[in-house]
């Protein structure tokens, strides 16, 4: 089976991600069937896609005729059997292994033997989801970022059973949807949700130690570090419930490696209902009339905060390469396109010098004696050889 352009695509689950993924596929010229067990959700998705297309038409991205054609190419149904003719079906339902198994077992009976099946899961392993299939070689992860229509990155994750051919076909297909594709190993958090952990975790740790408040840490990371958003602003934006759960899941999946230890501060904010923007209060107060706290603009302190978070991020990026999760170029692409980092972390390490990064990590490790600061062997090697990550 050849996946050619304009084949039929199926999406299961019409929530936040499914609706976006369906729109992306339709905008790329495919006929798309979007299914969900909840008819209300399908209606909501249809309205959301219509209004998004209207906005894109107003911005000049599509002509009114093109937008109409995209809409006409989309069908909505509560029946999985509507995926009968699909060349690829992407599942984006609730993050629950038993429910995903139920859906894939049914799907496999409906689709053609050559249809590729995929999950948009963020935290379950591809191997565990695919294990329910008679032919797991046709199954892989296709991980979009929220909002799927705007975020350029897609992580493609073959499981141990996935055929190389199918991985390659999906890489080509998703690239043709004008997305940046990185292929990575089926390991917890894939690339982005693994490598980004210290951005939140170390910021929380710095706060917990009393070194600086939220506003100062955010100021250091944006003004000195050049990140678009500071960690606390970003956690409030993502939602403390969601961000905490990702950290907790990655921590457990890595057999409780202290590098990924969640923070009490974030947990307490979550327990208190301080989830972020969506509840009007998180680390900051978003209620009307509230005044944003001013940072302490002490340059030396800001530099210290920025460097501490950055070297931990670089260490994590080095670990992803060391453990063969992805190539150095894929890791850098993932962090710049998936979470908008101002530079690829490994290119950043090359610029600063692996020796410089290692020195800082070693001094943190010596000070704290905690495993979260242990330097990665690949970073040590690069420092010793004075070589670069990105050739
Ligand atoms: N939200 C994110 O930021 C994000 C980002 C990347 C990946 N993901 C992953 O994408 C998947 C979906 O997440 P979401 O945030 O879009 O969830 P969501 O809650 O917004 O939507 C899930 C949808 O699935 C439907 N559903 C539930 N059970 C179903 C079934 N048996 N058959 C058909 N439809 C069913 C629900 O009615 C709902 O409309 C999850 O696996 C999640 O881990 C989420």
C-alpha cells in the first residue's frame, strides 16, 4: 500500500487534539472522517473548525472557495465503521490504555489490512497500545502539539513492533502536511516532554530554596535567557494540573529517577485549585485589577538562575541523544519547534562549550550531592574531546 497524497484520513476523538488534527489533514487536501462517541463533541468540533477556517480566510491563508472545499471534505460521525476506507487513522481519545485498546481492537476489524493506525498519546507507550492489535507492525505514535493547527512540530514514534516502511510512510505523509517531523524512540515523554522537564522543575526548585520569587525567575529566563515565556507564566498557561501530571507520569515512567522529581509547590497550587489562567489564579493572579508582581532585576542573580536552568536542560538534551532517543538535530528541532526555545539546546551547548556546561553541573552536583545534577556521560565526553554535538 502506498500512502499517496489525498487519501482518506480518519481521526477518532473530536476533543482538543482530534479536532485540530482533523483540520490539519483536511487543510492538506485529504478527505477526513472525524468520529467521537459523543455527538455534542462532534458538533462543537465542527463549529470550532468552521470558525477557525473563517479566521484563516480573513487572514488570506485560504480563499473562501478553498475553505468551503476543506469543509466539504470533512465528515463527522459517531460510528467507527466510517473509517472503513481510511489509509491512516489517528486516535486522539481519552488518555486511558483500556479505552484505547477497546477502540483499536474495533478499528482493526473495520479498516483495510494496509491501513496504518496511530495514537496521539502523550504519556502511554506505543508498545503497550499496539499490543492489542493482530498486526502491530502497522501501529505507531504520531504526537501533535496543542494547538495542532498552529504548532509545527510532530513527533513520530515507532514502537518495537512497527515496521520501518510504515514509519517512513508516515514521516513523508506528515511532512507533506507542512509539519516539522522528528522521529524518536518509544521512551517516556518522547523528546519534548522529557527534555523540557527541568525548565519547570528547576525553576520550582530555585523558588523552593528561596533564591528568587516567581516573577524574578520568569524575568531571568525571558530577559536574560531569551525564552518567550518564563517557566511560571508558562505553567499557568498550560495549567498546573496538566503540567504536574506530565511531570509525575514521566517521573514514574523513569522508575523514579530523581532528575524528574515533581515539586510540592506545584502540587499544592494544583490542590488549591490554582491551576493557572483557566481558574483566574495560578502562580500569578489573573483576576481583574490584580497587579503583576515586579521582579528583582539583579543581573547577577538573574544570570545565576538562567545558567542553572539552562545547564540542566542541556544535560537532559544530551541524555536523550546518549540514550538514542533521537539524533542531536532532531532534539534541537523538537525544542525549537515544539516549545519555541530560542535556540536548540545542543547548539547552545556547542556555543557555550561542553566544558563550561559540565563545570556548572559539577559544581551543582558537588554542592547538593543530588542525582538530579549528575552530568551526562555524553556531555563529559564532548567536554573531554572538546567536540560539538551538532556537526
Ligand atoms: N491536550 C493536549 O495538550 C495534548 C497534546 C498532545 C497529545 N494529547 C493526547 O491526545 C489525546 C486526546 O487528548 P485531548 O486533550 O484532545 O482530550 P479531550 O478530552 O479534549 O478529547 C477526547 C475526546 O475523545 C472522546 N472519546 C472518549 N472516549 C472515546 C471512545 N471510546 N471513542 C471515541 N471517542 C472517545 C471524547 O468524547 C472527547 O471528545 C490524549 O491521548 C492526550 O494524551 C493531548
